[in-house]
């Protein structure tokens, strides 16, 4: 129900997605996505105990970021941090890794995908599409059935 309400409120206010706050007013997640905030080269994300969905894609992004040497900080994120972020992106099964261009009509960074988000997207899609080696053993080959004539 929370996801539906987040999405409905966002649409009423002219946004394509909403960002939820936890009971204490800290950034939690989107309507169906986890959120990452990049500031000064560090990647911040709410901890799992802060009303956050423990998503598979979230875990994938954390693993990829660590492998790329990107510092990850799990901690409470005040809403105001969104306004001074260099980059923000959502991740989840449906959105994969999607940059956020603005929050409350305030442009995030340069208003387009930032370099860390781009790097993570390239790694993610490289593995998912089979163009890069799957060094994490995430993919399972499925044999193709051969037609018998």
C-alpha cells in the first residue's frame, strides 16, 4: 500500500516517481526502488533497518560499487542531502539503475546521469547482457532445446 500511495502522491504533484521518508523523516526509498545518493565521490544509501527493501538489485549495486573501488556509506540520509547531491539514482528489478534528474524541482548535479551512475550502469548491463564476464557468478546458463526432426 505504501508504494501505491508514494506513486499516487508523486503523480498528483507532477513527478514521475516519489521518494519516501521513514518514520523519523530520513530518506528511505522510492515507490518500488532503492535509492543511492552520491556526494563527493561517496555513495550513500539508507541502511536496511531504515524501512528499506532489501532488494537483490540493491545488493548487486553495492557489490559492483565495491568491485569498482567506490566508497559506500550506509547511513541515515536527511532529505536536505538530496538537494546537494552530485548524483542520485534508483535501482530495482523494474528500473534496473535509473538516474534521478531532479528532486522537488531542484536539479540534481548537472541534471543528467553522472559519472558514477554511468560506470555502474555499464558494469551492470555488461554482465546482464553477457558482454562482460560474470565474475560474481550471478548468471545461470540455460541450455537451449534442440528440435528433433
